[in-house]
C-alpha cells in the first residue's frame, strides 16, 4: 500500500512539471521582432546572463523558419565551454523588459561554440527543408506558431560564477525570417459599366482557377494569366510573384466591341466610312463588319477596306518612308 502511494506521488509530480513547464527567472534585455517588413532582422545586445524575447509580427505564412545569429566579441574565443544558450517557448505570459519570473517549456539548448559567429535555425513548418551544416545548427524540431513568443537566453555553464572578462562582454543577437520560395496573388476585376457580372474563367499556368477572387499561394517567379469569356475580351498576361510578398493584380474586363487603333503622322487626317475622326489617337469602337478607312496627308490620299470581328482590336497604320536601293 505504501509503495502504491509512492508511485502515485511520483507520477503526479512528473505530470505537474509537464503541465506547468520549467520555472525561470531572467533578465529580458530586448525584443527581436521578426516580420516580412524587416527581412534583415533586428539586433539586440545581450550580456552573459540576459535574454531576448523573440516575437513574430504580421503575416508569417511564408516563413519556413527563423534564423538566430549570435555574434560574440573576439575575447570570447578564449572562454571555450563557459556559456550556453537556452531557447524557451510556451511562456505563461509575455514579459516586458527587465526581470521576469515565468513558467516556460525548454525547446532547445547548446553550449556556445568558441567562435565569432554562431547560427541557429528554428523550423516552423514540416516542409522546412532545413539541415544542420558546418554553418548553421537546426536547434529544435518544428516549433508551432502557438509557442511564440520565444525567449533566447545566455547563461553560464558553471553556476559558481564567471570571470570579469565574461561579465563585461556584449553579444549581439540578430533574428531574421527564413522565407519559403513562394508568394501570393490577389486578383481584382473591374467590369465594364454596360456589362457587369457576366461569366468568365481564369487560368493560371494553364490550370483552371476555381475561386479566382481568393488569394492564392504561388511559387516565386513568372506566371501566366489567361481569362476567357464569351461576353468579355479574352485577356492574356504574365506576372511575377516575389518571395514573401503579395501581388495585387487588377484586371479591367472589356466588352467585345471591336476597336480600331490608328497610327499616322501628326499632320494626317483620318476618315472612317467617309466621316472625319477627330480624336484619331484614341481607340475607336466600331460594329463588326467591313469599314472604309482613308488617310489624307496633304495632297496624298490612301484608302483601305478593313473587316473587323467581335472581340478584336485592329491597328491601322500609315507610314511614310524612303526606300534606297542600289543596282549595278
């Protein structure tokens, strides 16, 4: 009976540690804010016994991880295995600057290497693709966004004390996002006043888009947009998605009335079906069918017949040139 009670007490103690985490008392010296607006990160100076709060701000969908870069003074090279770093998450409260008493969960720790620059990477999603290398250490498994804010802490390995040299050293912690190779696209549509709300289909890279007004995640780089409709002009264009950015694209849908665009010297006059065209530089809507176009330049006149079809634009150009040829 006594043994059973002891087992129950031990189990209860372990459960309490797991549920409430690790109690820590530390000095919060600064805040490393991580966001798309500051891809180069924010730097916080730390001492041998201080910590920095790591907070993610704004849209983090394009984060596959964060990178922690700790810069040490040259004098630290002589103090091998003297300091360690600890990363905490799941704080019971978000501390301000100064001394804080917290309940946390330890996510990772390591002895600080005797080098000027140490890099740690924290994956934030399953397909992060991060690997430990001679240049960076993947410190933890995937950390859920609900664990933020995190705390990065420097502390002595030997609890008996540190030298005066270590007490006076300043370490700089820079935290920046590790972006995935993708961005987002938002498409807005502007309808003609005389033809609103008619159906059309949207294709991106030859794939049909089911809900074109919804934001879409796309790989960075160039993509092709195609809009097909019986009521609007077909639209084709390319666009470029940048890493970690949202592209807002507005498409002005146009009705299928044919257009004539005239190109001519400044002193030429344009006639359409024997009627003078006063604003000949502007696209001119016409009915489908056959039309007569006449250019008049001084005493020179040239006439052409143009057959136009619905949904098409026709460029009608008058050019005056000099041809030079050489013969034997």
